[in-house]
């Protein structure tokens, strides 16, 4: 006789399916790593986040960007109305590094506006012109301010003045602090401010009184150009002082200068 093995096979298959289903329902009972299912769920959630971010990025690609002026046009707009360029540059603004437009390249306010840069240039130029006189007059002409030490070396004059006349130096420092604090151009950093760059309202000799706008701009241009020249001159003095021979013609121009 031959027995039919098919019912047994069916029972075996059903038992296998039941066992498999129970193992899926209770993974902790048969799996040596109970955290596998939670890891799969976490991976699935991460995958959904990645897909959502990708869809969002692709959607924003269809949004038209806001029109922005080129850096060259921004630079041109920032310099054409400023005083500071002349025949040396062909009567056109010269800004090869694009400093005039740095504030327009981001909206975070971390880069200065052209007003701040020009105010800084004017102040440094005025300081350099005074410093140039402070080097040449005592060093070459032998003229000194009364009650201050007769030190021709400009690198030693400041420390000598502090030692011999500390109260006088304190008064100078206090006056500078008051003037700087009163005319501080903090709003210039973002293009604000309620005064013209470099204008402190100090004109005791009346150079600007009764002058036309063209004449005033001409005087402003002369001041800026002389300030730039004085900054270069002070850089040359410092270079020759600390690196002898770096400015070969300096001693020919100022033979009695102690550098």
C-alpha cells in the first residue's frame, strides 16, 4: 500500500508558516539582537527625512532668484559720487579689489559700507600728515615743542614724552577720546549717518566759507591725495627705520633725518 504524503506536507507547511508568523510577531523571543527592529524603524524615518529634503530642494530650484546687481556695477555706483579719483586714474574710479561694493555682497551687515571706508581713509590720511610733520620738523629742522623732550628719533619720541610729561600726554589722549567719541561714525558701517564723511564742523580758519561746491570738492580731493601721500611716506620712514636700505632714495631726500 502506498500512503499519501500530501496532507503531511500541508501540515508541515502550515506549521512552518505559523512558526514564521509567530517569530515575526515576537522577534525578541528568537532574535539575539532585540534592538534590530527599532534600528530599522529609525533608518526608515531617516530615509523619509532625506527624501523630503530632496523634494524640498528640487522644488526651490524652480523659484526665480531675486535680481542682484553685479559687483562691478555696485562698485561703480558706490564710487562715481565720491571724491577721491583724479587724473592719475584717468578721471575714473580705481578700485581693483572691489572694496566699494563689499557691503552689498551679503545682507548680514558684517562688511563695511563705502562711507565707513572713506571716513577711515580720511582719518588715517590726516593722522599721517600730522605724523609726517612730527618726523620732519624735529628730525630735519631741529624744531621742538616746548616742555617736550628734544628727541629727533620718531620711534623714541613718544616714550620719551610719556616719561618727561605724562600729564601733557594724558591731556592729548583725553582730547582725542572726546573728539572721537563725539564724532563716532558707527552708523557709517551700514551706510547711515547724518553727516558727510570727514566733516567734523571744525574750520577755524574759514577755508570753506563762501566757497562753491566745486571749490569745496577740489579742496577735499587735495586733502585726500595729500593724506594718501603722507601714509605712503610714513610707511617708507618705518620701512627704512626697521629695514635699513629698503628705501634707497630716502636719505637723499632727507639727509639730516636720523633714520
